[in-house]
């Protein structure tokens, strides 16, 4: 929680004045029993109506002032808590966007979403309750106990028996529930992950008629969450009944022994009434304090989960903004990479270099490390050993914005964002003109269908690009990467949904329109890579062969097998 306190720095006044107004309300509340005692002993006993009315008016005035102070505190608490929550979420979202791929993989997308929404709300609620009740409840306990002692020392001993009993109940329950609240959050993470997977993969689920299996798995997850929540709820539910039972027994004891004190003349009826009120105030404050501890327990558990995100270091940023133009555009020197949670390396001892304007092809079987190899170029992941060089500079030393401005990246899964086609095309280059966008769309073979859309570039793109086909989304993704003519273009198997004719037209357009661009093309088709200046054949993370099409057909058995199988398939069709 300490790490998150810095987001309260803009709300110091609210943190000071909020509890202060709540303290004033508590002071006025403590004055009421004494006024009532005077009304009973001096007004009612003497049948003095004027005295009763004057002091009743004082009680009303105390109530109005207390209400005003309480409302002021509520306003300041809400201002502080929601401002804190807003700053915390903004900082957390910014930090998540600064994480490397490895950092995001460490926690997982579903858990990050849950921490950014649910956990920050819980922490925010903790701040709100702290300002409103953290000062008031202890002050009422101490203040009411002091006033009770001033009324009758002997009778106040009942407080010092009842209060520890309630405190013991609170301690036992909190000790059981704190770890359980953490488990509830973990169960919620799993339910969130399944929800996200099902919503994203709904078409696949229906295609395989797996609805019932997914429903059963989700029901099992939410049942698990429900059981854990109910278990902690049952334990927490014991708190109020037990506390009130002890409190009521304490009040019975006060009335019993207080009656005897009245008979002996040591206590007046008004004082006993005030004493009973103070007893009630103390015990209710203890119950409020117990519920406050429950809230703080949840808040601390949530704060720990939020802090875990902030503890993940941001992606290290270099300072180099320009490379050496005479050096190879891309160079790998004995590069090996292993994912944090993997036992074996995904990329093993890869070496090659390619000059500006040339085309690098990467081919291999599923899971052979092709996409991982490409992800090392923009420094999405850092090589475990060896060096990845761009223009003679280690990618780890590049300033990220400078490096990635050079690169147009098209991921394996085409991703479009809500907005218009124009807004999606301006992601790589803000403010790109329509002429630049249209040129990129033409190169990507996408202008043909975009130009036929009723609203053209102003056509709305639904969430995830659901209103476009797979091939259209791929071409739009490629066009987005081409806007501004990047120095390096990475196509991570991003033409898989295109037919052979469109694939061929796209490759020809890239060659003619992007002649100065170094193209890194991952593909399963040897026909797409046969004209590449250099081809890396991946097999189980290692380079089974490096060379051009002719050299690999002669020297690389893996490439030759892939090539022959695809040629036979085409002849068969």
C-alpha cells in the first residue's frame, strides 16, 4: 500500500480536513448524551418545560451541525478517493503500456484487466472509508470511554471487559479472512480469463460446437469463486451478531449494576441514560471498526496485487536515435532466446545479416520459432544471449520510439481498432494525408474494396474489425504498417488469408513501391519467399539452413521437403 500513497499527493487538503470534519461530528455526537442527562435530571425531574425545550433545541442544533460536518467530510472523502482512483488507474495503464512482452506475459492479460478495474476500485473504496471512519471510530471509542469514566468509574469497568472481548472476536475473524480474500481475487482472475477467452473465441467455439463444454468450465470457475466468497462471507458474517451479542450483554450489565447505583444514590437516572448511550456508542464504534478492518483487508490485498504490476520493471529504453548507415540493416549474431516460463530455448544460436532494401524470408514448421525471431528485431523481447543489431547498433541500446519509427510491424493475427478506416491507417504516422493512406492501401491491395465502401476512408471499423473478412483485415493491417514508408517492414505470416493471386500482386507492389524498405517476411509458402535475397529455415528454434531459394533447394533438406510438398500439392490441384 505504501507504494500507492504517492497518488494521494494532490489531495493533502482533503486528507487533513476530511477526518477533521468527521472528528468534529464525533465531538458533537459525544455531547448529546450529556445534554440528555441534564434534560432528564433537571428538566423532567423538575417538570421544567422551558428547560426541556431549550436543551432539546440544543440537541437539534448539535444534530444539524453534526450533519453539516458529516456531509462536508463525505464530499472531501469522495473527492480524494475518486481522484486517487483516477490517478492510480491512469498510472497503472501507462505502466502496463510501458512493459515488455515478457512483463505482460508474467501476469497475463486477464489478470491485468482485473487488477486495473476491480482491484483499483477496492483500493479506492479503502481510501474513501479511511477518511470517513478511520479517525471517527477510534475517537468515539476513546471519547465515549473517557466520558463514561467521568460519570462513574466503577460502572465503567464493564467497558474494559466488553471492549477486549469484541476486539478478540475481530482479531480471530480477521486472521481467518485476510488470506481468504486473496484467494477470492485469484478465483476472480480465472473467471475473467475464461470470460475473455470465450468472448474473443466465440466463433471458434461455435464452429466446433463446444458451447456446452465452455459453459461447464465457466460454471465450474464461477462456482469455485462463489464457494470461496461464501466461505469468507460466512466467517465475516459472524462478526456483527457476536459483537452485538456481547454489546447487548454489556448494556444489560450496565442497566443491572446502574440500577443498584441509582438506588444507593451514587448515580442519577440521567447519568445512567448517558452512560448507556456511551456504552452503545463505544460498542457500535467497535463494530464499525471491525467492518472497517474488513474493508481495509480487502483494500490491502488489492493494493498488493496492484503493486505487483508496478513492481514489474518497465521496458528498458536506450538512448541511441541514429544508427550507422554503412552497416547491415539487420544483423543477428549468435542469438538465443528463452521465454521466462519455458525450459527450452525458442531461438537457438541464430546468425545472419541483411542489407537495406533487401528481403529476408523466414520459413519453418509450426512452433519452430519464426514469430519469436521476428519479435526480437523491434526489441519486443530481449535476446537471452547474442546480439540483434539494427544499422550496427544493438537493439537494446536504441531509444524505443526511434527504433520503432523505423519499423512497420504486421502481427500474425490481424488487429484493427474501433474507429474509422482513416483513424486505423494513421496509427503509425499521426496526421498522415489521405494521399499517403490511399497509396499504402493500393500497395497492400486493399484500396480495391475500401474504395467501394459507401463511406470510403470514413467507414466505421467495429470492435476487432468484425465487419471485415479475414483477408480484408490482413490487407488493412499491412496497409497501416506501410503508411509513412518504414525502413523495415516485418510481415509475421500476415498474408496467410490471401489467395495466391493477391499474394503475388502484393509482393510485386512491395517490390516496386517500397524499393528502399528492408522486408522481413514470415510465410508458410515457399512461393512467397522464393525471390527473397536471404531465407532462414527454422527447425525447432535452430536455423536448419540460411541462403537463397536455389542454395537451400540444393543444401537444406528441411527447405527442400517443404518446397517439394507444396509444389506437389499445387500440381495435384
